């Protein structure tokens, strides 16, 4: 990844994790890049497959890949997160759909 591509990715995600929303300011450093469709599972190394994310989310996600099923991860740019996930009064994410519940449980995401 070229420096200009990384800068564009950071800006595309508003300098915060595409999965949980933690910002660079929150963690005090730049975040990392995740391949939504893991390269180890046939995913490409192209901008449309890159998600700017925090270390915790990329570690929890690992190389998980399951497309087109209710047991899949939500794509932060292609899925309507509000349709699948809601935040409760304590700041914990709750699934509104089976896919949303799987996304939260599978990756153990919490609002930071």
C-alpha cells in the first residue's frame, strides 16, 4: 500500500475504525488496515477491500469469511449498520437482526 493510498483510506473512514468507531485520537496512534475479504481466503489487495480498523477489531475478526449468509460480518461501507445493530443505554451494541447479532457476538465488538 502506497502512502497516498493509506492517507486516502484514513480519510475515507474519518480516521476511525470502520467496525467499532474508535478514533485515532482515542488510541493515540494511527490504526491498521484490514482486508474485509481476507487475502488468505481469496480476497484482493485493492482499495474496495480495505477497511481502516483498530488492532482489537482486526485481531477479533482474523481471517473469518462467510459471504451472503446471516452468519456473516457486516461491511461498514456496504451494510446499513443501523438496520442490524443498535447501541443500548450502557453503550453496548445489541443485534437488531440475526446478522447484526452474529456480527457483534462473532467479533465481540463494543462501543468504545
